[in-house]
């Protein structure tokens, strides 16, 4: 692959293929990655008729695809995102010996299109991994976390929000899939 542009977290090849290399995520797990940043730059450009701030936001390509899928319901983005995620997973899949993909239940469970569920299905199919929608249950309603940067506050909101049947995942290597929302510092 001949690299055309390097963006710090992904490369754009000469054939216009976007190749994320994954950003490590630290936490109480063995390994965690985000495929790219959520936002690379956001500039205030004014105020709309409802007195809401308007921004010009630049996102890496995969983040733009996620935005279009979630907020514009552009389901054509599912395969593009899943293909990139599957290509990334293939690098690690054998070493991790993954047994199952479990999508984390969303905050808004009333949304007809659940992007993480749709992505999990497509990634599972591409990587030949089963997807489990029943083992991890959301047992407490929570507010959306996208506007909350304080880690302690996020922990408090999520405390006792999920349940897993005892020993249901014993001895299994699990890929937990979620839409990671942490942005880069805004310029």
C-alpha cells in the first residue's frame, strides 16, 4: 500500500483506502482500542435562529461515517465502518483468540436504528465471530454520556446499569463493542 497522507491516527492510501491503526484505550480490560478520534477540530462559526451555537466540525473519515450513521441514519455507512473495523481486528484476532462480540447496550434503547448493534452484526459476519445480544443486559436506564467528560461522574451514572449472568462468559475472550465518544481537544 502506498501511503498518500498520514493523519496521526489513520492513513489514506493512494487508492483512497482509509487504514486506521487504532488508538489504545486504557481501562479495566486486557486491551482496548478506538479506530480513530471522534473529532479533530471544531470551530464556532455562529449562532442559529434558535440561539444554538453552530460549529464547523472536522472528523476523521471513520468518525464522519459514524456520525452519518447515528445522526443521519445513513445505513450505507455500516459496511464501510464494519470493513475497516474487521480489517483492524484481523490483525489481532488470532492472538486474542476471540470467542464472541458483545455490543454494549445503548443509553437510548428506544432508537429504532441501533448503530452499535448493526455494526456488531456486520463485523461479526466479516470476522466469522458470533454476536451475543443477550448476555449483557442493561438493567438501569441511564442518561447519554457524550457530554460528560468527568470520569467519576460517568462511573456513577453507569454504576449498576448492567448485569451479566454469573459464569456465562467464564473462559471466553470477549470483544465488547461500543461507539467511543472521547474527542480530541478542540482547536
